[in-house]
C-alpha cells in the first residue's frame, strides 16, 4: 500500500520559489500572438498600464483567443486596439 504524501516529502524532491511575473511588453506580445498593427503604439499603451492591469491583460490573452476561436466569427483585434479599449477587462 502506498503511503500518502507528506509536506516533508515534497521538500526532498521539489524547490518552490516565489518569483515576480514577467510583465514586460515582449511577454505580452508573445502571449497575444497576433502580430499585426503598430507594435510601437501597443508598447506605448502597455507601458501606460499599471502592474495589476498588465497581469490581468496577460492572463486574459489565452481566454480571448479561445473565445474568438470557439464562440464567434469575429477577427482578433490589433493589440493596440485591445489595450486602448481595455478589452482585457471583458468577460470571455
């Protein structure tokens, strides 16, 4: 019979570190994955966002792409439009 895991067992095999999320524009540009439009304008808008808004935008990217691929016949917005209109705050 297998023994249940204890918290001490994890310490033997895993190292858990707290790291700050990558809130760079390049991380957003890769996550958004629609490289059309003016990158410079999108970068300027990105830099104007607060860190919590950047984290929200990064987490919304995959949800937005999934929403577009399964629920609608809409085209993906340019990154600058998506940021300017704060579409990352929409419910997907």
